[in-house]
């Protein structure tokens, strides 16, 4: 077997393997290599740089003893796939379900998650989005402190475990999107610095040092991230990637890393014969993110759309602190449902400046929208979720909107478990300071910050879903509501039509009602706790959150906090 590593700034590299250290030979452009014929699947190894180390392989595929242990050889041919007939899953018309492996089940493993796939197929989900699985410090983490980006967290089940889950998803007809983090690496166990110029030398974001995408040596660094993305799509049969916080990628090159990645993924898609999806999390509200490469865009398939979340959350909850301030009032919800974004060049009070550009001409399926996700729940001090009445209204609008809807684990039955911020840093200083760091991150967000200690195991355990809640009538009823909504979305083309210019919205900010028209269909919502008569005939009711809907000469009579999908007789 040939071992290779890029280390352009050192004078000597040794390979540490069972039996001792072996010198590596220098090659071109800072690459070193060594042949070890007896090495194979499972062989432990590391690299010694100018006498320091051993360090894990920057491209380690397997860290069976965690981030501070040796790397292990992983042969992708060691796993036997059964998804040979899988043709992929297109994002268009799909419903996404986001989950965190560690808290989705009591066991917190890939194997246990695979046992819940029937629940997801019956819910009407098309794509499962898995929060980051790269190795992290300790035994519990959201995943955004990952290092050893080519490996898979051993506490979840390692590389074979992830493949087993992807294989099972495909057998169930579900595509898989994997959340990856390329804008920074975790603060503990990051051993890339000794190997070469992987970082730019300045804080790229609140979360860490910027990666080197445009400075000296950045050709290989860019390749490090592009090859990583291709690994998940090719070797793990993943159907798409969600790229974390791409606004924190500092790249001044003429061709942005995302555009380069888009081109490479298109080539791979042609090779494997199935659609491959790239979803960017971007805070820029820049339509170039999702415009095609031939239109001088970055070529992302879609991007997360926080504006839709903020408008929905404000409408159903009444909150208007922090970044929700610009979304107070139903006019904001009306705007995002018809324009895609709220901030399209106007003033953002939270940022104190103008923000965004118009998304005119961008189809709605390129905007991934949600009522809840890991950030919007977990960034609240107590990780609290929306109550069931608010979920009913929000889900009714989300799943009939022109966007690609995304649900967050447990939302579909109104899970009581919070989703708190948790970590398990081994470094005592990081462990002790994590709570304070988290509080500082959200200064100015309008929260009275009284959060559980993220380092306590109980914080993590409280965030695990309680599947026994499905035995309760209230939770089962909400699950049926979500199932009915996804089924209706799939059955009626008007509800998945992504053309934003075909959406019409009427609303009354004082009486707090809104009507969204999708072709001949209407989605009428009464946000008020009082019964209201809307100036629209009820007609044929297809789905209602409350059976006490009625017709009056003036229009449809809706009980307080209710939603109805109907075909008015007009």
C-alpha cells in the first residue's frame, strides 16, 4: 500500500506504523510517499513531521480511537452495497427531514437511525439531511467542531455505519444529504497546521480561523475540500451536501470555491448517473448563489432561506426580538411567500444596513425553507420548540408553499424534548469556557441568556427524542396532520409549483388573517385566537386543522388559530 501526505514546509516526514517508523520520500509540490506492502484495511498509522508527532493523516478515512488517536487504513471496497438500482432523488418536489444522529434515537447511532426509516417514509419525506458526522472532541457534539474531515465519528458507528444508513435509506426510497463544514475546523484536535498552509492566519468567522482558499499553497487546500465533497458523493453514495455557512468562506479568486465545486459535482453526477445536490447555507441573500454557472452564478442547487423561517416564526409565535424585528407583521410573510426573501436590498434593522438582492426569476424549489431547524431551535438559550397549535399553522403554510420544505426531527409530532447546544470538549479550558463563549455569540439577539451548561452530559441527554410520545393522542394527531399535508402536496401539482410569480397573497394585519392562493387552491389562515370571517368562499375543503370551519354569506368562517386548504367556488 502507498501512503501519501502533503507537507510542503517540513524537511523530513516519517510514517509511524506497527513495527516502527519508516522514512517517506519527497515528491513534487510538497507531497511525500512511502510504500508498506503489508499494510491493509485497519492498519493504524500516523505521520511524524521533523520529529514531531505522530499526527493523524489530514485525509484520514477512519479514526477508530477518536481524534487524538492514530488514523487507520480504510478500504472502501471492504463494504458491500445493496443499492445498485438506486437512481437518486431530485431536489425538485422533495421534502427534506433534518436530523442529528446522536439525539434522533436513544442509542444515538447510524444503526438505530436506520430502524426509524419507516416512520420517515410514512411521513412523506424524500430526503434525509444528516447533521455533520466528522470526528469531534469527546462523545457528543452538534458536529460543527469537526476535524479529520474525511473520517466519520466512531461514536455513531464509523464509516461502515454511515454506509449502512445510506444503503438502508436508498432501499427505503430516501435520498441522503450530508451536512459538511468547510469554513472552519474545530478548536480541539485540529492537527492541520503542522502539515502546511491550510489556514489564512485570521479569524474567518466567530467559529474559527479562515481556511486558505486564495493565498500561497491554496491550490492543494482547495483540492482538500473539493476531494472531500466528492468522497461523500462517490464513496458513500450520498445524494447531496449541505454546505455550512458559505458566507464564511473567504475566497477572492476569480472562480469561487463553490463554483469550482459545482463544476466538479456536475462531472461526477454524469459519471454516477444520478442527480447530486449542493445546498448552501448563506447569510448573503445573493441570488448568484443558486444561479447556474452559465449565468455567472455559483451553481448551487439550492440555499437555505432564513427569511421564510423568520417570517413564519414571527407570524405564528408573535416574537419580534433580535433578527425577528424586521419580520413583525403579516406583510413580511406575504412578501417572502411571493418574493422568496424579505431582505432584497432594503434596510435590515438587525444588521444596521441594506441587505440582499431580489430573487426575481429564481424558482422556489431552489430555496430550502423551514419552520424549525437545528439552529433556530438550538440557538435559543433553552432550546425550546414551537408548541403544537403554532406548529399546525406553520406546517400548513410551509408544506403548501412554493419552496423546498424542510422539517426538523420530532417536529412532526410536536416533540417536547428541547434541542439544546451541547459539546464535550476534552480540553479543560474549552470545556469550562464553552457556556460563556456561547452566550457572547448571541449578544444582541434579544435573549435573556440562561442556558444549561453545554458541557454537562444531561444537556445532551435532554435533547434526545422521546419516541414514546407518539402514543399520546395530541402528538399522534399532529403527526397525522403532517402526513396529510405531505400527501396533499404530492397529490396536487399546484402545491409544489415553484413559480413565485404564480403565488398570490391577501392578508389583514389587524384581524391577523392571510390567504395564499396556489392556482385554483387557497390556503386560508387565521392567526388570531378569535374566530374570524375571511372574505373568501370556503368552497371544497381539502384539509382543515379544525373541523369547525363554516361558510357564511360574507365568506369562510375560521376558528381561532386554524388553517384550511380549500378550492373556493370562484
